C-alpha cells in the first residue's frame, strides 16, 4: 500500500540514527581533510591523508590480514555450518536440545569469549593448551604468530559456526518432505540430494548467513583484543584494531579519520552488493 | 558545533549532497520512476542509479589516490563521466 | 536422508561436546583458588570454593560495574524497541518514498564497524556533556541496536497477515487502539526476540563502552579487560565475572526460548 504518511512512523528512528551515525560520519569526513592540533589550530590538507593511508604499508598489511582472516572464517564456517545443520535430526525430542546447545556460544559476551579462550588455550593453565603441549607439540599463542592465528580461527569457528548452522537448519526444515521423496524415487544418492534438492532451497538463507558472517568478521575487534591484543608483533592486528590504536591510542585525528572513511566505504560497497542480491533473491522478503 | 571542525570544502560537499537528495526527492514526487534494466546487471530505479553513481565515484577517487600523484581533478572528471553514463544508460 | 531424519550423527555429539568444553573450563576456573589454577592442571576442581563470587559481590569496583552495564543496556533496549516499533510497522505495511533506500541505510549502520564512529563519538558526547555517563553509551549503542530492532521486528510483522489490520479497520477501531491492543500482543514473541538481541548486542559491546566512559560509569566488560592487563593474575575472579556476565543472557533467553529459534530462522541477527 502506498502511503507517504508512513514517514511519520519512521521519523523517530531516522532522528536517533542520524544523531548517532550521520553527525559522527560528517565529523569524520571533516577531520579527514585537516591536520588537527586542537579545535582552533587546524590546517586544511585536502586529500593528503587519504593518499598517505592508501600507501601506508601497515594499513595495507592490516587490510590483507583482514581479507585473509575473513576469507578463512567463511571458508571454514559456511561448509561446517551446513554440515552440522544436516546432521541435526529434523524432528523429535533431541532437536530442541541440539539447537539450544548450538545457540549457547552466540549468547556469550564477546569479551568473555576472548577470556574463555584465553584460559582455555594458555599452555600453563588451559585445558587445550596443556593437552596440545602434552602430546608433544610446541604451542604458544602469545609467542608464535601461527599459533595465534590458529587459536583465533578456532575461537571464531567455535563462536560463530552455530549461527550458520542455525540459519541453515531453519532453511532445511522448510523444505517439503515431498521433495525428498521425489529424489528418492529418482534414485538420487546423498550428494545428489544435497546438490539438487537442498542447496538451491538454501540459497536465500545462506546468502544472509554469508553476509552476516562476512560483515561481523570484518569488524572483529573484541575477541582478538582480549585474546592476543593484536600480537605477537602485529600478526593479528586487523582493521578495527589498527584504527582504534590510531584514533584513541595515538590520537592521530586526521589519518584515523581518513582510515575510517575508507573502511566505511568498503563496508558500504559489500553491504550494498549483498543487500541487492538478497532482495533480488527474495522478492517476498519486502 | 566547533568540535565538528567544519571546513568550507566539506561543508560544500555535504551541502551539494543534501541538495542532490532534495532534488531527487522532488523529482520522484513529480515524475515517479519505474525500474528499468540498462547495462548494469540489475534493474534499477533512479534512486538506485544515483547511489551507484555516488559509491562508484567514491571508489574512482580512492583508486586514483592510491595509484597516482596526478591532481585529483582527474578523478573528479572521470567520476562525472561515470555518473552520467550510469544515470542515463544504467 | 529421510530414513535417518530422526537420528543424530555421532559426530554431532562430538561437535556439541567441543562447544561445551571451553565453557566447562570457565566454570571450573570460577570455583578454583588462584594457587590451584596456576599450580596444577585439575580437570575436576579438588577444592571448589565460592570465594571468587564473594569477591565480586563485595567489591564495589565489580558490582558497580555490573550496575553501570545494566543501566545503559536497559535504557538502550527501551529506546531501541520504542522507536523501532512504529518504524518496523511502516516498513512492513506501507510503500513510501525512499523506503528501500532508508532500509538499506539502516542496515549499513548494523554492518558498519563501531571503530569507524569511535573518533567523533568521544568529541560528540563530550560536547553535549554526557561523557562518562551510562546515557552516552546507551545512545551510542543505538547506532546498531535500532537498525537491528527494526530489521527483526519488520520480519515478524511481515509474517502477520494484513487481513488483521483490515478487519480491525472495518470494526471501526482507531489505528492506535489496533496497534496497542491487537497488533502488539500478536507480535509479542517478535518483541521478545528483539529485546533479547538489543540487550545482547549492547551488553557485549566493548569498544564504544570503553571509549565513552572514564571512571564513574565504567561497565563490566571494561573492568574485566582491565583486570587482565593490570593484575594479570586474578584468573579465578576473572572467570567468575565471566560466568556472571553470561547469566543475564541465559536469563533473557529463557524467557524467549520458544521464539528464539524462530528469530534465527528469519536470518535477522
């Protein structure tokens, strides 16, 4: 139903979000073209900070690490999540219990996830760390970059695979039984059932799962901050971590603002691509 | 407002975006658009094409700044051309 | 696939065990003394103690931090749901000028990293005199909880057939009467799920909460990270605080347990 008066109902949201998003964003753009010493002492420098940031090897490194991390996270969590969702019984008393257990990691505050893994993976006091050390592997996530990465990936898989699994389970549960019966009559094997019956019907829900996981992994801050603090060295410093160090740690307003704008543009592009494909896929959605 | 550290160029930038949005809104009320399919691989309304123009222009500037030390006006011209193509043919 | 649809694969039990193992470790840590934690590796605590919890409930640094966190989380959740309800209704029932673009803009705020907004937030909330109060954090968290609330509520509202609206109009009820007396009770499960996620996302957020507070309004997540860096040794209390921060989430999820899976099912988290 077409009704432009509906704008009145949306207005409170627009005002609140404009205050918390647009005003800060405009400020960031203002900062990004100036060299700021304090409010009264500032010099207009044009787009120099952008040029500098785009050629800053530490920015490029953080970006590449971020891309690698997000790529690995998606590559592990999406197939694993689908596989778990297929293993959960479709009905019966066990279903609810499995779903609740799967949901548990999603309900834990992110810094506590970091804390949990900190005390779980430390070689001296952690169950995992001690177990790995006991079988003779040298493992220390605060000392070795590779170990830090493995621990971070394990933590993220532990934390977020359930989200993909729950979304995929919801998608699987909505597939009519008749589709399976038809496939059975055709003599389809398990792989063919998955490939031709399940996967096409999971498309919409998987797009959303990939979008949520990609966006959330791109803004990851809290868990690595607690677990590794971005180290050893800079080996687990991702975009948010680097930006926060610049903005709050060193108070480099101009470069940090340029960084923020670039970061936001990247998110905006990805978000738009996904939003377009979700909306195209599910016209019923809106 | 002092903490927002306004400058004339950024003020002009935001003013032009607000003006453009207002113009788009008025145009939409006067001549509502229909979705259409151009060379872009999806059907778009006028508002969509406007957004694609802005976002694309932003990335043209980013790539320009990353790649060359030539004046930014070049990226500006390129963006104008791109925006014109998207708005009319997209 | 159809034959074993009721049976779980044994690997699923393995995966669930792997999910619960770190949590079990956190629990055992919380009831151990520090010398036992650093001394020997005990899978089952030999001398369980509640001292760590006593420490948290008697030390004002800890319990005031809990109170601060709860204050801004509750304020944030109330504001978010209150402004999101009419907006979600408008999005689910009407087409209006620029609705899709507005919806997309809201979504980008849910997806954008808080770090991007960090820089001006400090200046903004200092300028309006809210810095180091729970209200600054509550308002700043609206950045992602309001879009989230609109997104989830819109999904639940769209699932309610439009005939309900039309029938009430035919019966001669006013729109406000319909909205509060009929529509809200119908979507109460959706509101429950929304409250849960607003609560959760505000409760777990660290970066903004840390930047916008200095001393008076320091929230629990910040106190926890400071304990790690400063003392570096008090693992038992840290683990106990971790256990306590999980509890509100579990309490809220208990109230909305029937609807939560439905919330996940719509993919709007």
